[in-house]
């Protein structure tokens, strides 16, 4: 399976020759907790988000991905946290991830059960210890440090 994925990744690189654009969303609730999802593909906790669809702008993707993965709505897009483009940041494909902070409202529930096993909100000191999915640990650290990162 690993060899097949390596082959597919290389073929996609030859065909498209461009990274895919996506987003990670640091969704905060009124009480200050940060919403995270437990991913079905690797069993790790991470930020909600995903790829920008063809014909879609980034704000629309942020609204759609947050709703699909968490059941929440974006009340306000607050700030750009950073743009992360290292080729190895996502083990599946070379992607450029635009990370934004949003205020979120509504009832949490994992709507996209193909991608998300669980959705929960954590205070900063409660975020599950250990390795988070992709480069979400760095994204959160930059957020907590008040940085706007280009990496």
C-alpha cells in the first residue's frame, strides 16, 4: 500500500506540478476553548480544515470545512495565523496550508464521519499531548505566540 501511494503521489506531481491549497482552522468558542477533530485517517487530533475546492475562495472553504467537520458555523474570521508550505508538512501530498483563526458558534458534532472520528474543544493546557496531525503543533504554537508565519 505504501508503494502504491508513493507511485500515485509521484504521478500526481508529474500531472499537476503544483501544490494543492488547503486550510487549517483555529476555531475558538466563546469560552476560549479551541475546537479540534480526531482524524479517521491517522487517529490523531488536529485542527479542522481541508482542501479548497475548484471555483471556491478561501473564506468559503473555511466556512464549508468547519461546518462539514465540526457542525459549527463561522461567526467571524479573526486573523491570518500563517501560510505553511513545506513539501513534507502533509504526508499525503505537497500542500500549501493557509491557517486562520475564527470565532465559531453552534453545536459540535462530527458530520463528516468518513474523515472525522470525534470533535471536541480544549482549553490551551488541555490540548491532547503528543504529536498532533500534520504540522498542527507548529500552527498552534505560532497562534499562541501571536505570530503571523510564512513557512
